[in-house]
C-alpha cells in the first residue's frame, strides 16, 4: 500500500489491477501505451492486502482507476456509488473509475463477449456448452439470456452453483449429444491451476468453435487440443484485448488506436 502512495506522488495518474494471481499482460500493455501516447499515467498489477484500504485510496483520488479480476468482481460491488447497466444487473464489475470523488463501476467484459459473438457469427441456433460457475459464467449467461439464446448447457465442478445460475436466469436444464460451441469460463488451464481438459474428446471433435477465457498461458491445453483437431478457436488473449479497448477509453477518454491492439 505504501508503494502505491509513493507511486501516486511521481506526478503521474495511477491505475491498478487487482487479482488473486496478478499477471503482467495488462501492466505491460498499459504502461507501453501510456508511454507511446505520451500520457501522464502509470499502471501496476497487485494482489490487494485489503479491499477496504484499496477503496480508500480510490475514493481519495490517489488511485484514479482499477481493473478488477477474479475473485473480486462480485466483492467490489458494495464499494461502488454508480453503475453501468450490466454491472447493476449482474453485480459483476471489472472496471472502477474515480470521478470527482465518486466511484463508478463498469463491466467491459460484456462488450468483449458481444464482440467475440459478432466476430465468430454465433447465432441463436447454436448449441452451447459452458464449463464454469463463477462471475464470468454468470455474465456470459446474462448475455446469452438477453440475446435470447436457448440451447445452453452448463457444467462445472460445483453443481450447486450451476443450479443456482440456472434458477437465477430461469433457464431450463438442457443436454445435447453434441455442441457447436464449447466455452471454458473456469480457471482450469490457468497458470498455477489444474491443466485438466474440461470437455470430452468427442465434444471437441464435434464442435465448430472453442472459446477459452483463460489468458495465461495464451495456448492452454484446451486451445492446443483445438489446434490439434483443426478447430476454429478464440483464446483468452483475444477476449482480453477486446475488454482492454473498452477499458482504455474509460481510463483515458480516448479510443485505442488499432496499431496498439494486443492482437
């Protein structure tokens, strides 16, 4: 915490990301872009010792903005004064901004999901199998429900959480023999987590598209298997890149130039 306060005194606007397992992708990206665009800003990735203390620094203006990763996307909700539509409806926040002493919460992941679905032309006729039961799963199901997708199956290690999500969004429990789209929203495959493949070989062979939200490493075992079977795939870096474009505009008020995209 003391290091953050010191950073705020070097005459640069301070932005941070909070995560249980801080990575360097976002930090390198932002600091590189801030430098190239000559923006008087700096960025740090941290594991917060206390959310309460972090939000004291945000509300005071010492920290200007904050990117929120697992497992804090639900936990920060109580500290926020104003919300965008998605974060208000889902209670899932991934971007925090201080505006004149008030704390605003946004969800840039929703727009990233929307862009991925448009790019890969995923329509309502597709059968979708999702593995996971955390905040990203909740957000994805919220998106699918809003876009009137019906052929959705949820699986996870924690079946009670799956049932809660189905009940929350009033979804019927469907099971199909094969699926067009496989989506991993869990931490499986992430650096420091089990590298287990969450889908059967048969599911992968029959799928048209495989999406993995894990962005560290870029080529998870699931993505490697998708490449092996010559399947169309979307990795976590592509999803993160789309999220960062929306977040960058919230931080700076500027559109991110295409030459600076992660992909």
